[in-house]
C-alpha cells in the first residue's frame, strides 16, 4: 500500500484542482486496490490474524466501495467534469 497511497493523494489533489478525469482515474485505481483487501482471506494464513487485522481489512474494503460510490456520484450525478469543459 505504500505505492498506492501517493496515487490516492495525487488523485485527491487533481480533484481539488478541478482536473476531474485524471482525478477520477487515479481515485478509481486506488479504490480498486482497496476493495481487493478481502482477497487476503483466499490465501492460507501464516499466523492467526487479530481482531484489529480483520477490522482493518474490512474497513479498507468498505472505504474502497464508498470511494467508488463517491466517484460515481461526482461524475454522473453532479457532473462536476462539465464545469471544466465550459471554462476551456
């Protein structure tokens, strides 16, 4: 996740600057890696996981789904990307 955190932050930065298509791409990429967190359960565990580890895996997955929901809402409901098209 060390590699993906800068991708998410960069996506957020582009979003705040109004560069929506690039922001949507980077944030979607970041959210896809988040929703894949429960895949941890498909592999044999080397050591038993604590409640904290289980919670963080599921929290990461839920946050990824919420981010995808936000991206869909922003792009299809709010259509914020139209504001940058009209100013160019």
